[in-house]
C-alpha cells in the first residue's frame, strides 16, 4: 500500500515539474506573446513609434548574441 502511494507521488511530482519546465520554456520562447496587439500596433502607431520598437528589438537581439558569446568563452 505504501509503495503504491510513494510511486504515485513520485510520478506526480515528475510530471508536474516536467509541465512547469515546458511552460517556462514556452513563455521564454515567446509562445504567449499577444499577436493581436502587434497587429494593432502596426495599424495605429506612428512611424517614429515603429522605428523605436525596431531599435529596441535589435538591441535585445544584440544583447542575446553577446550573452551567448560570453557563455561560449567561459
């Protein structure tokens, strides 16, 4: 009886942490970004706002690349 309970708890914990890991991976990968907001931004934002957003995106991309390079060097 106790061995079945321990087995169920172990499997439950493993499944829970696996699902949590998948959720975190998806959230970091941008799976839950609001695409409707992005499309509305294209329709209603000025050209300056779009340029600022593009520059911000490029800075983020450059920072990620620098971070990846620094991890390779370590």
